[in-house]
C-alpha cells in the first residue's frame, strides 16, 4: 500500500503516507471498538429479552392463580348463599310461618343464577329431573 501511495503522490514527502497510515489505523481501531460495542449491546438485548420472557411467564402464572382464587371465591359465595337460603326456608317451615317460596322455587332460582357451564353441569348431575349433557372438561372457564 505504501508503494501505491508513493506512486500516486510522487512530489509529496513520506509524511503524508505516514499520516494516511495513522488515519487508517485509527479508523480500524474505531471500527474494532464499534464492533465490540455492538456485540456488548447485542448481549444486553438478549439478556433483556430473556428477563422479559421470564417476567411474562411469571405474570401469566400469577394471573392464572388469581383467576383460580377468584373463581373459588365466587363458587363458595354461591354455596354459602344457597345454604343460607335453604336454612331460611327450613326455619320458616319449622316455625309454622307461611313460606314465600317452595324448595323447587329455591332450586330454580339457584340454577338460573349460574354463570359458568360447569355449575350448570353439577346442578344437572344432582337434579333428578335433568339429564346432564356430557361435555369435555374445560381448563379455564370464562364467565
């Protein structure tokens, strides 16, 4: 390369070639530094992506557990309400007071209050007047 520079600039002293060589070395060093910084940045991006994926999986898991807890709370609330209504009906019956609802009416009110298909299937499985339809179990049920 030195020979090509000298041939291209015959009237110029050797200092210009040295300056060009210095500039080339500085550019190579800058390019090497940019490559090193790019590799470091790529590593950081991969680390962030892995952390992001882990956070998404953890949050999905947490939300699944929260949904399960919420569904159980609602189901238990309905069971407690049904037991309270049944207790009230039995209290009225044993006290001799006139009943406002029959047991059939109470069960029908309970059946119509269901919001999930699994609730309807359980009700139908214990109700002798209904025949439950056989459905495949659903893991997550929206209501």
